C-alpha cells in the first residue's frame, strides 16, 4: 500500500488557494499563518515566471552534532581496548569521544546528573549511574547510542559501582552501606546482597557510612574490597559470605586502589594522608604519608592538609610505581590553584590547573588488573577543560587537544555560520592561524584514538565564527560536521589597555568586558570583516598575508538624539547662521584617538568609551584593522550600543545604527558620510510623532525597548523578560518626494556652503568645527489625518510641518537670528537633527500625516486621539534594527538600479537610502560619495529583522562585493590597481514591469515587494502570540526560502516568493537568552545555536541531510581483539602470583542466590532495540558496515572456538597417553605389590 503523505495535500491546498488582498489568520501557537497574494497583473506575471521547486518533503528538523566542552561535567570513564572516552554531566548528558570526528552526544530522558560511568571493556556497551538512583545500559554498537535496559532502585541511593574486567556482574554500593549485584546482560538484580551489618564486626556500634569503593582483588576474583566512608575497609570472601579481614582508620576514606599483585592497597583520606595497607598485617598501615604536609619533630603528628579526593597506584615493570592523586595541598596555601600531584619514586611533581578537578583517570597499557599497569597518560577532567598529561616524559607535557574544547575560553557573545564558502578560505585561515599556536605540547599522538570516521558525502566548506566577551573572535572549520580551530583575532589589541582607576566612562555602560563582541559581519568573497562591540565601536578589518606596521585610523561619531529642548526656526524661511567657527571647539583628528578626558563634576562630551592606540602598531598576517569608528558621549550621556551593522566591500561603505539613529562611513576615504537621528531619515514627513522623554529619563542610557535587542541578550540582567513586539504601523506606498532636495556630497567634496535646499542631517567636515542646522521641510500630501496630542506634549512641540496654533510661535516666524546660547544648543545635538522649537504654552495643535487615498478610504473611522497621556504609547526612540546594501531601485518607477541601503527600524518601517558613487574606479579614492534618503517608505508589523532580493526568475541575488586582493602585496601594488567588482545586478530587459523582488521579514510578518513599482505581492503573518528572534533568507536545493526561529521555540520555513509554509516544528522552548542571542541559519539547510555556555548545537532542516546523517557520523565501536593476558610463569602460578578465577554465575545466579525483592529495584526496558533498527536503516553503507562487523565478530568467535577445541584435543591426547603409560606400568603387578 502506498504511503499517504499529508504534507503533499497541504502543499496542494496552499498552492491552489485563491489570492486575497489581506493576510489571513495565524496559528495560535505561534506557527505560520497562511500567505496571501496581492491581486494584480504583476503578481500574475510573477506566478507565471517563477516556478517554485521546494515542497514540504525537502524539510525535516534533526540535531546533527554537538561541539564544545560538556557543560558541568561529573563523571569520566575510559575503555582501554576501544580507546574511547565518556564524560557524564550534571544535566544527564553523556559525551563519547574517540579519534577526531568521533564525537557522540547522548542524553538521559530524566535529566538526572550522571554519578558514575563504567565501560564494558571491548564489548561496545556502557553503564551509567544517575542521581535518581537508576542504572542504564547503553548500546554503543550503533552510531546513535540508545538505552537497552534501566534498573531503578526504589529504597536505596546509589553511591558507587564497579564492573570487573570480562565480567557480567556489576557491584553496586549504596548510601546505607549495602552492596548489591546486578547482571548487566539482563539487568536483573541478584539475590546475593552484602549487608553492612554482616560486613562489620558485631562489636561495632556505629554505622560505617556509605560505600565509597568497591573492587575485586587482582589476586583472587572471589574476594571483594569494600570501602566505607568512616574509614572502615572490609575484605569480603564472596564464596564463604564472610569478612576475611577488616581495616580501621581514624580518618574518612575517599578512594582506594590496588597494587597489581593484590597484596597491598592504598587509601586516600580526608586529612591529606595516604595509607598503604598489607593484607598480612591489617592491624595498622604498612606506610602512612602526608605528601604536602610540613615535616614535624619526632613524636609529633604531621599537620593535616586538604582531603585527597582520589588516588591511583600504578606499577611499572622497569621503574618505580606512579602514585597520582588530586588535592592534598596544605591549608596555608588557600589561594593556590587546584593541582594534580604525580609521585614517581622520590620525585614529586605538582601540576597546577586553571579549574577545579572533577575526575581523573590513568591510562595504562593493559586492561588486566593483575599485570604491571605501565601507565602512559593521565586524563584530567576539569570543570571547564579536558587535558591529557604525558607520563612517558620526565617534564610531563600535555597532549594537544584535537577537540574544540576551548569554545568557552571566553564566554561566547555572538555567532555566525557560513556554508558553501570559497574553498581556499579554510586553507588560508589555517595556514595563518597555525603560526600562532602554543608550543610545548607532547610530540606523541593523541591517546584517545578509538572509533572510525570518514568524510561522507557532504564536502562543501563551512565556517563558524564566534565572538567572545574578551573581544576575541575565533574562526572554526565546521566542514563535514566536525569543528576545528582555524584562526583567532583579538580586537582588544586595537585599543589601549585600561589601567586601574581608568575607564570610568566604559564602566558606566557595562560593568565588565568592555571589549565584548556584539555583532559580526563577514564577506567571505572580499574577506572584509567588520565587528561591533559593546562599548559602541565598529572595527573594519582587511585580510592580508603580509605583516605590516601602521597607525590605526579612527573616526568619532556623535549619534545622540532627543526630541525635547530643540530649537528651530520657522520652516517658511531659513534663518541666517552666524559664523560659528569662533564659538565651537576645533575638530578632532581623524587618525589617532586623542581623548578629551572630563574631570570630576564636568559633563562628559565627545569622549569615546575606549582609547584607540595612537602609535604605530605591528599587525601580523591575517585580519588587520583598517578603520575604527567610535560613538562618543554627548552631554553626559554615554553612546547607545549598536543594534545593526552592514558592510559593502563593493561600495567601500560601512553602516551601523542604534536606538538613536544611523551612521554611514566611507572606509576607503575614511570619512563620515551620514550621521543622523532616526526621525531625520523621514525628513519632514515623519509618520509617527515621538513622545519626548522626561529629563530624568533623559539620563538613563539603557532603554527598555528594542534598541537594546542585541545587548539585552548579552546581559540578561538588564532585561528580565524578552521584549515584546511593537505595534504594527500603517503601510505607506505612495510617499511623496520633495523636488527641492538634492543629494549631498561627502565630506571630501570641498568647502561646504549651507543652503536652505540641503537635506537634513548631512554635513561636510572640511570645517568640522561648524555643526550647522537646516530648515524643516514639509511635503504635500494627497490625504491627511489629524492627531490631537496631549497637553504635556503640546508644550514641547508647537511647530510641525509649519502648522502652528500656539500664540508663542510668532517669534519663530519672524526669522530673527539665533543667539549665542541658541547656537550652543544647536551644536550640542550634532549634525542631522531636525530642529523643533520648545514652546512656552500648552496651546492646542494638530499634526498632518501623509496617507494614501486607499488608506484613507479603508481607515475612514475617526483617528483622533484622547488628550490623556495614555493615548500615546509610542516610545520616543526608534532603533535601527536591520541594514542591507543592494543594487536596487531607490524610488518608485525608477528605470535603472543604483546602489541602495535598506534601513529597517524597530517600528516596522523600511527606508531606502540612495548612494551615488563615482563612476570611474580611480575617482572612488578621491571623489565624494553622495548619500540621501530616497523618500521611499515601506512598513511591516514589528521590528524589521532581515532583507533580501530576488531577480524576476526567482534566483536569490547576492549583494555586490569586491574580489579580494592583498592590500599589502608589493608586487601587486606596483601594477595598476583596479578594483574588481561583482555587482549581481538584475539582467537588463526591454520589457516594462518589475525586475526585482524584495523580501522583508519583521518579528511578526514577512512581505514580498516588487520593485520598482513597490507593489506588495505577498504578505504572511507568521505569528501573533509570539515574535521572531532570528530570520534569514537561505538557499536550499538551489532555491531560496525564508527560515525563522520564533521565541516560542518554533522553527518555520517558507518558500519564496509566495511565502507558502513548508515547515513548522516546535523545536525547543526558549529557556535561555543565550539561544536567542546565538541562533543563526545558513545555506544548505543548516543552523546552530549555543545550547549551553560551553557547547554549540548544530541542527539541520534538510530532509536529505537527515537521511544521510547516519553515514556522516562516526562509529564508536570497532571490532578489536581483546589482548591476551601475560604468561606469568610456573613459579608465580604455583605460589599464588596469578589471579584465581571462579564461577560468578554459579554464585550470583538465581539458582543459588535466589531472586531479589521486587520492591528493591524495578527493571525498565529501554528503546535500544527501536533505535538499533533506525540505525540499521540508515543507508546501504551502514548496512554493509554492520554486516561486516557481524561477520568479523562471528569469525572471531569461530576462531576462539577452534582454539579451544584444539586445546581440548591436545589435553585429551595427553591424558590418553598418560593413562596408557600408567596402565602399562601397573599391568603385570600383583595386588600385593601395590
């Protein structure tokens, strides 16, 4: 019977549904609503020309791999034959590591902390004990390990477990002091129990405490050593069911380890002492030492030290034994770091660690406990790191860790993910990064080398970039679901180091981490890299293979805006401006960073948060700082942190914005092209009147709105809840453009002459001291709507669009010159502020807003607002939330494309800024760049998150870029330098109509506009009850789609341009702001986020990758023959030197020991069988591999059987021979001769 596919039915319904003029309802759970098609000829042409190939069958959510250090580790285990390592965590996770590429993540469903891990050595299985008193058996013979059995203890708490080598009986110690025995094959509890009151002497009146150690004797498997917390050690005879000997010590025991001969064992105690006990004289320790205790006079006891938490006693054939322990330092060295002590003969080496030690294991050559151990390495699990120490060299160097365990070296603050990068980038970054790697590692290979892994079918290069709190940026090779460090960049080297007592202006913005990276923008093709930091700075980097020494050019930008207290002339006339050059301070130099330090009690102004180095700086090969842009303090207020960032290598322009406004900088000519408040971008046709802030709120630099979108995720303490979306704004399609406005030239265009026709917010810094003002222009409107403002707002604004009814406005219309005080106020607000006059009365006023005829018809109800203060719910600040450079149509019905900057705001508005670049390549370095808002406005619900463009055939258009060229290559500089640009413009066509389609996604909805007609073709309300955290237009199977991650945990995929829902999955709830800050999508159906402070989780939404994932993952288990035990010789075997074996099945089986009480533990079958079937169905290669493994195992068993049969035949022949000889010897003897 053919499988019924419900998703195909949904695809057919959504594709065949008729279009409507407005979007339909949304899913209440935050899922995708249904898209709507704008009726019209253009939409019809689009539907005919663009054939969407994506369907819901292409998409499926699946976790792929987890990178980084296991968060909050608790347990450690190692398989000495398979050579794989397992780490348990407090959250119930298990990470299993082998050779590079073999990295598996498992999770207990209960989420209980992992107490202990035990490998079934060379059996492909693992036993875990969790804090909910449950034992789990994991099957490791599949790429996705699964639980086969679970055993839940109901009445006792598990404290310690021990599984002897090549045994199927697991010893389990409990908090009550009892020892139970579990069959690991069936996970059934044996009736054999060692009760604590039977183990201790009858005369003992106190409870010995929990079991802290269990181990069988290397000399005799029928003897079990039980250690209790209070210092009692019992040597239990399993056959006779009695204690053979008991050891008592005054100090509590933490760990015990055997000598390989089984005649001695060593204990570590809470007073920092080590005791060595001999089984022949258990009355007192054979030797007692306090390794780190001070030597005392004879007859006096050595001083106590910190507890020795664990000790391991390992012997060597040709040298002294190793005694390795953690802790035990003297109490008078409280500030000393955690340490691991290695005692080898008389030499004592203390290895200090950066983090507390959780657990350590000594790696030995043999898995047999009764042979010389021959240790060669020590695995040390720290709270935030994993190191392996080489014991074969006298200086004990550490191995170079091939795993990405240092992601959290400094807390991750932002991430970026790039799939299908230029293939040469990884090699270039690695070749430069390898030069800066640390030296002094061990020259031996990484000892954890188990498992098997191959590249698989996915071969395209991938790069992950992480930004960190200390200002560092790391580039990682993420190809083929692995992660390897490529290159590290330190942005803090651009700035001067802050001395103690300095940096107060930075401390007022952030309590710590002034260099924390906030945003990353990278163009792989041009290798331009740009980063913004929490201290309101932007650094532009260029890539070079050559080292240089140069000064770092810096620019400072004033970007502070408030509505209140701004003075304006009458908009009808432009007031003559006095010569301000004598009244204003001289401008700062563009190169260097000579900071004006404000003394105590003086208002800080024009001071950056950090000081850029003014001396020449040596820059090694790699990314080298080209330009540093800093926002400065204004009138005692620190600069707001940056919320959006975009760079165009083709244009040579970087743009960034915050909750105050937008700045555009030419990083080729090192000039500021534009710096204006958000309200200025609308010019006089501001669509929404802002509410002025109170003076008290004016000094509060942390706003509780969307302007802190990026930083509130940085520091969750600043915002206790996730922001909610702003209210939707009315869409304006036909915003009129003033004809009298001209494009303004850049600061390099020569002497500036201010005219009334100049656009607001533009200035030339040939005379930087003069910060001039411009008049307010108003636009003719087709229709208008009037809003009555509250009384307290009218007092601050009585001039908008030239319509004023206040009696105090007469002085404004007289056109008188501004006084010196007024001029100082004009200067303090910096360039680009639309001036308003502060009125003295509370007269009534009305504001006219432009609306289209269609909108006025649809919204014919009364829009008058109440005079109460509650009627205005808009915040006075409108943040710049998204920026995008593209070759597009700046104005309606333009015939040709031109360089444009799309600007999205937190109120859902989209503005297009036109960029006029010099036509000739040589003129780009000298001629000015002209920047001017085009007057085009689009609107959406909620804050704008992302932009993208498609051509008329449905192909995704990439922003233009400049092909990379080494700026410091002497050979190339001698030749004529011509910039090679890739523009990606729409194909020219003689047909009349739209040639480009723009996709805009906000935190509430997505829209597709056709350009240049600016017709809204498709609208899709993605969510109403939640909001989108991250949205990106990505390429999937050579087609574009829109991927969204919602705050309620939904991942949604929509086709383009129709915005049909392809996928809506409730992936995970947003429990941590870390996820919201770091979640990012990329091409080829992949995404990632920071799942914990130390781990990156990668996932895929591609059905194809989910199907091939089994082939991409590494194998944890490979068939390896168990090493044979050493032949100890006849004499040692004769005098008891070899281990004695016994039949545990006969002793612990149900026949002799009986059944355990059902109320003691409950057996829970695991889903391992189902998971095994899923793994077996992972592909032909996986099936063949499993068949080969099964065949190898069968051949191995047959070989063992053949060897045993041959041995038995040899023994039978020898026995027959001896019997025949004995018969011949006594054949002819009489009975009395015996």
